[in-house]
C-alpha cells in the first residue's frame, strides 16, 4: 500500500512539474528590465538579457523598458523677469533609471510618468525663465537654456526612478499681440549697435589715415632733403673735377674751344641750310678762318 501511495505521489509531482515547466522560465530582452516579485514583493531586478528561471505561482515578473522615450510637452505660457509674456514649446527624452522606484511610485505606468514629467518640465521652464529678462532668454535660447531646464526638471522627478536625458525648445515665441513691437525694438537696438560699430570703425580708419599721411610726408621730406644734398655734393664734385682738369691757361683755352664746337654743333642741327654769323675776332671765327685762337 505504501508503495502505491508513494508512486501516486511521485506521479502527481511529475505531472505538476511537467505542467508548470513552461511557466518556470522567462526571457529578458536587451532593452528591458525584469522585476521579479515573490508574493507581490520585489525580490530582484534583472537587467541582463537572457533566459531566466522562476518558481511558478510563487514568482511573477514585470517588464520595464530601458529605451529612450520621447515626449512632446504641450505649449505653455511663461512670464519673464521683466514681466513679458512668452510661449514655450519643447520636447524631452527620458528613460527609467531606477526600476524599483518606478514601480513603487508610478506602478511602472508610462502615462503616469509622462504626467510627472510634464509637471516637472513646466515648473522648470517657469522658474528658469522667470529669473531672466526677455532679452536674456532670447540670447540664452538653445544649449544653455535647455541644459538649465533639464537640470531643474531632474531635481523634481528623481524620486520616481526616471531621468530626463535631454530637453529641447522647439519654439520660444512671443504672443501675437506684442510680437511686432518686440521685434521692432530689437531691430532698432541692433541698428544702434551697428551704427556705433560703424562710427568707431570710421574713427579708427581716419586715425590710421592721418598717421599714414604724416609718415608719408616725413618720408618724402627726408627723401627730398637727401636728394638735394646728393645733388649739391655732385655739383661740387663736378666743379672740383673741372677745376682740376682745366687749371692751366692751355687747358682752359682747350675747354673753351670744345664748348664753342658744342655750341656750333647744336646750332647746325635740323633740316635746311644754316647760316651762322660770327664775329671775326671771336675765338670760333678765328679758328674757322684758319687763325689760332689768340
């Protein structure tokens, strides 16, 4: 009888094992967490992919995505430090970083996570922009403004086990009723700045031109002075050479003879007949008449 009971028990256990075997294993994907529960209590978080084992009935599994989520935040109005209205339109990317907190606070419901993110981002935008003037907001739009909003947002939603990876402004615009006035004021300010830069540039250019003109005048005067000195020195040297070459009566007479011939040669240049009238007592007249120059 005992053997029969034992066999029956083993047979029953075998049937239970076979029936529960398919439910004893579960698969964790590469982009997900698996939270393992034991009678409703989290006992472990599996974040490595592969086939895992659990006790049927005793253990249950809840899957949570590791992927980066995109959430488009609804447009909202904000007020700057100088009491100017602006319209903010942005989006965020977020992911789960602490599955335990995510389950305990939001029950791993993505819709609830988006609600918390929307509230946190709106508060961050309101706090950041309200601490800046409208001009400062416009100048900071982009990386600086987005980084500050992301930091403030994460300080509010860390308790939910989620984190904002990035926040970007799709648009940071002005209400239609004051957009034209603000743009005109910005254009006027930029024109004033441009005019100031132009005036400074013209003033600096005039200083450079005046300095260049002075340097040119000084260089030109120095060059003329040097040229006059060189000419004077050359003429003095020339006269010294002439004086040395014709320092006797014979040399002087020969020099006068050459000068007379040069003058006669110049006067005979040109076409047509030439008539020269000379004093017979002149040196050249005497030479042409076959007399000596005495």
